[in-house]
């Protein structure tokens, strides 16, 4: 049963990593959207 325990001490590092990734995406949101539009444009032309 101890192996199945998931507490805040295991979840906080994961939440921190996800928060850092989300923050980086929000900081560079314009560039992320621009790259997505370029990729979509390549598939629309082809």
C-alpha cells in the first residue's frame, strides 16, 4: 500500500514543471501561434 501512496510531496514537483512549461508558452505565445500557422500553411498548400 505504501507504493500506491501519492501525496503532495510527489505532486508538487510535477505541478512546478507543468507551471514552468505553461508560463514559457504564455511568454512566447505569439511565436507559438506563428509556428503553428506556418505548419498549417504547409499542409494546406500541399
